[in-house]
């Protein structure tokens, strides 16, 4: 696997994951940062509009329907039309709502999604007017901590929206949201810790650089090498855990119990209309695109690819093509899951998070840590101890289920006994 020239290690400056643009801070640098911010915002917004259309179109094909087709060619402008319609609708305010928090909550949901995308490298480096910069809005040395912080703040938008609505259904939706998101945040963080442990950096640019190195040679052909992606280095387990946890974090099916319309009318956003509802809708799809980009960055090498072109234009263009192609895989997977899988029950949702994902992610992190320090006896010991602990945990859970079933059966017998002694046998 060849390495794009722009992604090759470039000296001690990368130890702090600093964009070379910031070596000199003047009005040109500020102008570059402003332009990058605007471009990033436009790219995210357009990707959200495309994702809404793409999801409706793919599901319609799966269900033998046509889908959006009237607004623009192939219905591409349907999402823009729907967004304009929502923004011009009347914004309703419930009588018992906390007005300040009710208006603030949608922004607490949508802003973290954009700020998370800011640390995603979508390409290599580019030089314009003798200024070299990464194709990435921000590259802080604590990028992973920034990701976890934004993920935690996004919970407040959903939780406060339900609490401030002054209605029981949104409140129940927000309680579900806080329990669900906090539960899966733990598994998500442990899977990210495995990536940090392997790459040795908290910066997203450094994580991509670590995956851009030449991978393992496979004796199929003299030129064939497995990519050095974390999905291979970590043996797929943290990637699967992150995929499930991220799906629950963005409230996508089958984990969309926060918005269970069959039980909670519309969940936390029941009382919202116009701009408020549009912002929540925007945040959900923006989080889907952002989490797909994060998974590509952490596990699939980011913008790295198999071909290293020599043409100057292609040298910075092809990494973007690789990055977008990888994101499309996850976006299609999200749509496919929504079209095929039914919604989980809430007890199944909690069981998967607490009884499966968290123990497995913690166990795998310990195994990776033992292997990383180069002590295979420790790794084998951690593997055996983890399997024993998991077997004991599974047995304890099975005993609890058996006792619960016995208690339900005993209660049913008691009710039948009491009913038989009542007049008329009822």
C-alpha cells in the first residue's frame, strides 16, 4: 500500500499535531482559518442535505418505490425544499415550557456535531500562496478528548429539550436519551482507547499518519500489502463495538428508542416545530455523517488509499476521493440497517450496552495493552482471565433470569389461586 506524499511523517512539528499554517500568525492566516471554517460548514450542511435525500431514495428502491423525484433532477432539491418549509413555519411555544432552555436546546444538539467534524482530516496537505495547511479545520493535540467532550455535550441538547417542554412524553424521551447515551458512551470511549493505545497519540492527524505506513505483506502477489489500518491491527473487535455504540449515540435504528413514535408520540422533540424541529433533524443527520467520518479516521486510515498519484492536482485530490468513498460505505450501511432491522426493546438496548459491549471492550483493551508492552504471557493471562470473567458474568445473568422467571411463574400461580376463591371463579 503506497503512502500519499502529503501524509508522510514530516518531523517534530507533528508531535504536537500543529497545522503548519499556524507557524506564522498574521491576517493571511486568519483569512485562511475563516475560509476553512466556512468551507467546512458548507460541506457538512450539504452532506446533511444529501444524506436526507440519499436515505429516502435508497429506502424507496429497497421497498420498490420511487421516492423523491419532483424537486430538481432525481429529487435532489427535495431536502432543501423541506428545510425551507420548516424554517418558514410558525414556531410554537408550549404554555408550561421553560422558554430560555426550550429555545437553547436545539443549538446544544447541532453545534457539537459540527465541532466534532472540525477535527476530521479529509485529505493530506495543500499549498496555496506559499502557505501550507492540512485539509482539516482544526488539529488539536487532544483531538480525541475533544471528540468525547462534544459527544457528552450533545446529550444535554436532547435531555434539556424534553425537560423544558413541560410535557410528559418529551420528558420520558429525554430520560431514555440520557440513559441510552451515557450507557453507550462508556463502550464508545473504551473502543477509542484501544485506538489511542496502538497509535500513541490523541491527535486525529497523527492517528491517520500511523495508519498510512506500509502494512503487512501477504504472499498473494509481490506488490500486495494489507493496509496498516486500525481495524486490522485491533482485530476488528473495537471497530464493531464503536459501530454499535455510535449507532446508539446518533439515535439511529434499531436504537432509536429516544424518538419511539409508537410509544412517545415523537420523543424529546414532540413539542418542537419550525426552526427548533429543523435543528434537531439537522443534528441527527449531521451526527450520522460525523460519526461515519470519525470511524473512517480511527479505523479505516482516513484519507489514505492504495494509489499514490504523481500529478500535483491528484496528489491532494485523491485522498479526498478515498475519504468520501469510505464514508459512503457507512452511510449506505446506516440506511440499510434502518430499512431492515426492527427497533429493539428498551431492556434489550440496556442489556447490549451494559452486559455485552462494555465488558467486551474493557476486556479487549486489556489484551491490547498487554500485547502493546510486548509481554505475551500477560496477554495470554488477560485473555484467559477475561474469558473466565465473561463466563462467570454470563452464568450470573442466566441465574438472575431463571430466578425472575420463577418469580413470575409463582406470582401467576398465586393470582390464579386467589381468583379461584373469588365468587364466580374470577
